[in-house]
C-alpha cells in the first residue's frame, strides 16, 4: 500500500486544477441558495489538521477567493512530527492573501509555531498572549498542551490534559474582562470549559465534523483539511478533505451559519457543500446541500 502512495499523489496533483474548477462551480451554486447570510457578513475560512498535505493551502486559497473570506482560522496539527524539515509548509501561508490565525495542535512543536509566526500575514494565539483583532473580530486561543510525537512525554495516555488547559484558560478569561467573539482550541475537550464565556469556539483534532451548543456557546469541530495526512491515504476510500466558510453578522459578530465544504480524498474529484444556518446547526432546520460528482 505504501509503495502506491507516491503515484497516487502525482495523479492527484495533476487533477488539482480540475478539482479547484469544480469547487468554483459548487460555490457559485451555493451562493444562489435561498438561505443567504447577510450580504455584509464577515466571512472566515476554518481549516484544521492539515498534517503536511500539499493540497490544503491551495484549496483554502481558492475558497478564500470564491467566498470573499477576510481571514483563515486554523485549529492546529499543521504537521505530523513537529520536526525542522516540516517547517517549510509554513511558507505557503502568505499565498492565502488574508490574515492566517493559528494555534498549535498536539502534532505541532514550538518550532513549527515559530515558523508560522515568521510569516507576514500570520497570527499565533497562545494562552498568555492576549486577544487579537482580526477581520473585525476579537480572537483568543491556546495551543494543545500535549506533544504526542514525543513518546517520552506520555501525553498519549493523558486525555485529560486538554480539558485541564481549557479550565485554566477559562479562569484567566473570566478575570481578564475580555469578551472575545471566537476562541480557537485544538481538542474538543478543551472547548467545554469555555461554554458560556465565548459565543463561538472552533476546534479540530478528531478529523470529524461536529457541532454542539450549550450555555450560549456554539462549538464547531472541523474535519481534516489534509484528509488526515498519510493516514488518510492508507484507507480505502481515502479520507475526505474538510474545510468551512463561517458567516458572522458584522454588527453583532455572532455566527449566522456555516458552509461545510467536503472534497473526496486522494484521487477523487467529487465535492459537496452543505449550508447550515445556525438553526440547522442546532438541529431545528434542514440544511441545503449541493454536490458535484467527479468529471
């Protein structure tokens, strides 16, 4: 199986232009759906768990251009091992053409975060770094306390660490007086202590989309924008690629809804966009769906 991967990647790279053209067709169709967000909505792209994929940033760039997004928010796991050679991926960040906001995932090292911070359009959020204003939004966030590639840490066996980090961050947020619009965390467990303190929390880590609403806080968990990296091509069919466009009311800075973009994994050319207004996210309405099959 591993011997087949380079060939699959080369074929998929050759198909990428067609994939992006497909994406343009789908997103133009979605823009015509009756459930339209406010015309002046703040739009941001949410990506997560790139895991060294060479396709994630070109796709995010295309989605930024098609949707008119004003920023990209990344909830971590940019790489797999946190090693110096992997830092080269950060050089793709300027291609997005808009501010890129990032937190460390459990596969990212401090060296990866430093490489991200060196990019002119990048913002790295940390637990003690304070809020940042991006695209008219007040953003806070913190990296995952685990670094699981280093098996000497034993972090693989301490699933409570993200929750503990979330509780500590929630305590600091309460005493700071800051009222952010969005918080970025990596593991969904880290999001739960923030319920009631932030209207919107974005997370990743699980490679599966999920939405939760409690105590006035909506938590959106993103799938893998990198199709789960190398692990994603070791399964059949390959893991899908996931990223989303969030629409926020410009006056209240609250979430109107989400366009969930899903592309077939390595070698596929199918794509779907599901538009979920907030009521659909909460299960009180039916989302709208558009699909384009492989050509």
